[in-house]
């Protein structure tokens, strides 16, 4: 039986987890309600929501913008709840609940003192939070990856095939949300087989090949079934060179630095200049400690610290795959939001690494580092908090304000509006869903038509002013866009 103190601590853990997840859920709901629909969300709305389910799944219109599961969920919510921003973004808001719950389950067994800053750390990244309220596939993929990690750990502790099937099912869902999670899927299969090497009972069987096949039969069946579903979209991705997005300067310069820059969320903070070094240091020490534990405990090290080694293997294999894929087949290093799943994976690995040190060396001194990092990111998240924009698509933040302003000054009379091309999907979304019949259909012709008003970025405003006489109706300072009137 558990002691009263254990029950009390567990109750505090649960209360803290609920309060934390509810606070960030409410924050995401506020942003979902107030942030205008963004460029990429608008592209999905126009290009995929109107398609039938099969055409979405098979990539009829091959674009990186089609995060299959997100497109399907947007289509479903559009049919049930209508085309409001909150309706289209609802699936991702649900996914932050899934992420919260399974993160709690993964971290629940760790040292109680370590649990509180660790759980908070998973949420205190403003760039990550963007994708739990926007109608994109990245937040979905992270939520389903987290479920997969939990059931993968659970399978390797209890060896119930049901847990592995659930893990593989959510692995497939994560891929359908963001094809970048193929890296995670391959890492999971490699980790699964590496753990077989350390599984003494299976290694000692007379026919090791049959033992290996038996160990992998569930994965082989699931991979075969998944391949049927994934073949067509992956074929079209390769055929249309949709993997040509990213960098060519190395994992650190491209993948790691782009994630750190995005996590800084536009703030110039000296800590982020050091974060690159800190991440590499933690990753390196993590691997060194893992090797040291293996040397000390030999084969027993895996069973003693299973959660730690599983997540470490997953992270290491993902990094190796990204590097090898670039060097063997020449695909760019994934960057920015495409690599976002690495953020929670890295923190899970680091947290379980610190927990392992606590268990092995019987000291809680190392929790101080996690507390300090967690406090910094909490203040950073609060400092960067806003309710009307996302980091990548900040330029769309004032679109609704602009439309209201334009309606008032035109007094509802027909308007011919020329725009910077990046505003087209978002503005056409409002024109279509709000029945703005006074507004012309917006195009990407980059001011080539005859227009009496213009909505332009600062750069485009400067170019326009060289050839046209313009009156500034309003400068939207937050997004730094200009509403302009052509002077006859």
C-alpha cells in the first residue's frame, strides 16, 4: 500500500499538471479566437477542405501544405461547426490536451521534485504553442508522437502486444499529420530492434532468426498496412520534389539553430546565444552518461533505466537519420517548424537523463538546472505572449483590422484592392466566409491590375511608391503593413 505522503504528493502532481495544462490550453484558445487566419491555413482551406477524403489522402493536389490528418480534420470541423477560425483550429486545441495527458503519464514515474519544472518545461516554448492553436499538422504530430512514446515505453516494460499496436497506430497518425515524423517512425523501429539485442531471453533462443521475426511480426504487419496508405502521397512528394525544403549547412547550423531562433520568438536575448552550446552540451553529456551506465551495469543497464535509454535511442537515431539522409540522398536538413518535434523529444530525453542521475547517484542537486531552465522559459513565454498573431505569420495579424478599415472608408462601395501576394489566402478566406461582396477577388498578380486601394508590406509599399501616387490610409504598426489609396 502507498503511504499517505505518497498519495499526497501524487495528488499535488495531478493538480499541478491539470492547472498547468489548463492555463496553456486557455492561452491557446484565446489565440485561436483572436488571431486572423494565416497564409498557410488559408491555403489548406481553399485547396483541400473542399476535396473529398480520398483526394486529400492521396495528395491529389501535391503541396507541402497538405498535412493530411489536419486537412481531414479541418474538412470535418468545417462540415459540422462551420468555417470560423476556432472551428478550423479545434482539432489542434484538442491535441494540446492529448499532449498534456500523455506527457504527464511519461513523467509521472520520475523523481517528485524533478516532475514540477519538467512538466512546465514541455509547454514553455512560444513557438511550440503556436502550433497547438493554428490549423496545421505540426502540433498534431507532436501530440501523437508523445502518445506513441508512452505506449512504446509501456510495451517494453510489460511486453503486451496491444501496447505496441497502439504505439504504431499513433506513429502512423503522427506521420499523416507531418511527414517529417517519418524520422521518428524509423528511429522507433531501430530502437525496438536495438532493445531486442539486449533482451537476454530472446538472444539465447536456439533459432535467433525466428526469434527476431517473432519479435518484429507486429511491426512488420503494421508497416505493411501503413505502406498501403502512405505509398501514394509519398510517391507524389518524391515525384514533385517536395522534400526540397530546408538547409544545406549542417544539422547544427540549419536544424538546431533554426529551432533556437524560432523559440526566441523574435526576442534578442543573450541566453539564446548560449542555448546552442547548452543543447549540445546536454546532448553530449547525455550520451556519455548512457555509455558510462552501460559499462557499469552491462546488460542490466537497459532494464534498470529503460525509459531513459529508450528516449535517448529515439533522439540519437532521429539525429543520425537526418544527417545520413542529407549526405546519402541529398535532401536538405529539416528546419524551423518541420523539425519542431525534436523540441519535446529533446526535453523528454534530458529530463529522463537527470532522473537517471538522481536514481544512480542518490542526489537531487541536478534538479536545480531543470528548475533554472524552466523558470527562464516560463518568463520568456510570458514576455512573448500575445493574443493576435503567430511567429511565422505575424504579417497576417492585422488583416481583419484592415478589412474593417477599408469597409468604413469605402462606405461599403465596391473596392478594387491590390495586395502583396502573401496576404491572398487569408484575405480571400474572409472575403468568402464573411460574404464581403464589396471586395474584389484577390489575386497574386502583385499589383499588376487596376486598383484603387492597396494593402502592402513595407517592402512592397516602397516599391509601389516609386511608380504610383499613394496616400497612406493607415500604417498597421504591429504587422508593419500599409493600407494605401491610389491618387488619381
